C-alpha cells in the first residue's frame, strides 16, 4: 500500500539558531510515523539576512526530502505560507512555525484526529501565559473580525494546522492579493476539529513580531476577511450624494 505523503510547511525569517533544533525534533516525530507516512519539509525563507539559508542547505545535503524556497524580499508571513502551499506535493499539509512554540510532536495527535475523518485539524492556543496585551488583543481581534467577516471565521484558530490536499486546493482557488491563511482555512469549509494545547517558550532567538508587525498583521487579516469598511464607505458616499 502506497504511503501518504505529509508536506510540512515552515516559513522562516532570520531563524538561523532554530533550524537544526526544529529539524531534529520534527525528524524524530516523523520516524515514529515512517511505516504509514512519507514526508517532505518545505522551508520558505522570507529574505533572511542571517545564516538561515545556510543552515537549511546543510540539512538538504543530508536529507533530500527537505526543500528550500527563497523569496526575493520579505513578502510577509502569509505570502510565505502561500508559496509553500503552491509548492507542496503531499496528500496532507502540516503548517508549523520553526521556533517550536507549537510542538512538532503534536503532528502525531493531529494525524490521529485526521484519520477519524476530519479534513482539517487545528490547534487552539492556550494564551494564558502570554502578556496581558497579547492575550486581550488576540481575543478582541478575533471576535470583532468574526462579527464583521464575510465568511465563517473559527475563533482562536491557529495556523498550526493539518489539512488535506483538497483543503489546500480550495485555498489556492481564492487567489487573493492579500492572503490571510487562517481566515481562508476557516472559509473553505470541510470537516474541522480543534485541539487545545499550551504553547512553549522558544528555545533560541527572539520573536520577529513587534507591536508594528502585529498591527499590520491584524489590519491585513481584517481587510482580507471582511468587506465591512468597503461597504461602510459606499454607504457613507451614498448618504453624501442624497
């Protein structure tokens, strides 16, 4: 019986100190699954200025199932993830960050749920250990966006997700100029199941998200998920003309 292939998609930006650690933990998890699943690991590099690509290239010399996509500039997290989706060849897609705050070992648990007939399994982050600002900010953002979104939006759903190639193909059909992957994962439908988990602290380096980047991420997500502002402007314009 032919094994199903898992495409592990990992966006990276200036993460030279995390590459080897992430790969080691991920490979250890894949060895547990080797009798049932084949794999490919796709790193999409968002124009790193450190030795991230060098570290990935070292791994590629030893493991031909690891691939590297390098972008010509920093196009942002969502476009980086989209590049990975477009290049993936697996039957199953597993999206995860390289910092291991989302544990690679949970791939096993995600697959157990997937094998029960769910086509999209996602992590529900326990944010209780995050700063009060991040905790409340995330709660407010997702609830306001859900209220005004044009399509279904699953609350507190992370991009830490596993889903079928059918789900991937539907996401790619949206062909958005400003992709927001977690909103599109919600909108395309399919049978979903969420798993609550606790994030761990990153072992190496610092988070690339600061207040400005988080704000840009939130604005892009809202504008991609909702036409509320466009509709409001049109309504105000109509009132001014009448």
